[in-house]
C-alpha cells in the first residue's frame, strides 16, 4: 500500500511538472510560442525575450509553484500515510523531470531552473534562499542567467550536505542538479565561445505572436506617386 502511494505521489508530481506554463501563458497573452525563437526553451528567461515582462514573471511564478506545491502537499499530508521528507524530495524530482520532459508537450520542455527553485523552497526554505542568493550574485555580476543557474545547481546539494547533513533527500537533489547542468550543455558551449545571450537580451528575428500583426508596406502608393509625377512631367 505504501509503495502504491509513493508511485501515485511520484506520478502526480510528474504530471504537475509536465504543465508547460511558458507555452500556455504565451498563448493566453497573444505572444509567439517560446519554442519558436531565441533559445527555443519554454521557460521564463526565453519568454522575457518576447519583450513582455508580465508574461515572463507569470511564467516564472507558475513554474516555481509546480515544483513547490507537489512537495508541500506530501509534507503536509504525507505523514498520515507514512510518506516523509525523502518521498517529498523525490516527488520534487519527478516534478522537475516533468518540466524537462513534459508528457503533454511531446516531451520537449525547459531546463527546470524555476521548478528546481520551487522544490528547494518547499523542502528547506533556508536552502532555497541560500541557493537563490548564489544565483542572484552570479546574475548581477555576469548577467548570464545560464551561468548563475549552473552555479546554483552545483551549490544546492553541497549546501544541504554541509549545513543540514547527509540525508536521503540529498540523492534527489544531486540527481536534479546533474540534470539541470546537463540541460545547460549548449549554454556552456556558448559561454566558452563568448556567444551566450545576457539577461534581458531580446532574441533576433522575433516572430509575431498569434495576436500580433505586422504592418505590410504598400508599394502601390509609391507606384501611384511615380505615375502622378510622370503625368506632370508629360504636361510640361
């Protein structure tokens, strides 16, 4: 019975994580699909490249919540069914995996930074704040979100182990951190080559969203003008 509950909790975490809020928020707000421009990553940083800060902030908050809420649900009611912090940590990992490989979006997801932050904040708020502080410092001094994400991912399990001790939940944190770093492989290459986009940088050749319209030039006006000029010249 306990094993079935654990499996159900893991599946629930994965399904919640599979909701791609970057895509949904962009659709609702009439923006282009974030998988069609910039890094093609359905995450808050790429949504910001659309030029809509509200859409990016909403995506960030919802992506963090889908890591936070499943973990908190297990911590809040799991003890009644014999589910503890270790199960909560792996449910958080399942939500993270859902974000990276979402079943509802052809298994093409984001990198999971916000979702991982939500998981950490639910498991241990102090750990979450320490990791976010590391992230913020790197972003402020480098303006590279990818570099900050990688550094924070590496530091998180070390913070947990050094400050709060080696617990079974560390295994889930290490797995999440390794996946997060692996998902940034392309960014690591760009960082080494000096071609990585900095925070707030808009994507080139930004496509129009479903509610955006591009004004097309009207060449017939120009032709009409030339024709009128020719007529005048003829009169002279």
